[in-house]
C-alpha cells in the first residue's frame, strides 16, 4: 500500500514557497512587479489628480491597497482596486475590512486588461512602460473624455501630459476624434 502522508506533507511544505514565486513572477508578466509607492507619493498623486469626494478612483494593480485606502479615507472618494496576485488581493481585502472601508472601497481580483474601467473618474497606476502602452488603446475606448490618469514614474507613450511633479504625470483622456 502506498503511503500518501509523506507525499502530502512534502507538498504542504513547498506550497508557501511556490505561492510566493508564482505571485512574484505572475504580476511581472501581466503588468509590473509589486513595488509600492511611498505614502508621500500616493498623496502627491491624489493632489495632482485633484481627487474630490464625488470621484471614483481606480488603482490598476492595487498591490497592498494603499492608494484605494488613501483615496477613501483621506479624500473621501469611492475607490476600486484591481489586483491579479491572489495573495495581495486577499491582503487588500483584509485591510479594507480592518479599516472599515467596505462601503467606499471595492477590490476586484482580475487582470486590468480584462476589466471595464468606464466608471472611473481617476485612474492611478504604477506600471511598466509596456503595460502603459497597451492601456492607451483601452483607455481611449472605455474612458469618458476628461478622465484623469496619473502614472507613477513611467510615461504613457502618446497620451497628452497635462502636469507632472517629481514622481508622477497627469494625463487627461480624450476621445479618438479629439473632442
């Protein structure tokens, strides 16, 4: 008779390491590795976008949820975070619950390229240049003219920059016909 207990124990011992490795590399392939923005940078991004209480702020690749939580708690906006990494998604859900932000913050487990972004007034992102390039077409198709987009560190290839500070750039989305 085959003893499964040794096999199962071996699998359970390696599972946490496997989850960490998959978590790190999966996000790199989709958009960017997890590099959290400093709290100072998050506030600068919010000020650059002039986030108001009636805004809906989307954070693409929300990581640990700091942008959506700051948008909700400090700027009184509604916020939606999209995260593809299951561990960070769960962590985000926990933080949203701990900080009593369930009424104002929603976290979506999924790929940013497969989510509808049309309800956003403000988009926040800290993604690699290749991901930003792919997002430009999606933005022009889905976002309303006047939607504010803030990118931390990296620039969009063809979106027209409105303002910038030391870390971030603000863009205003226009429709394809230039209106």
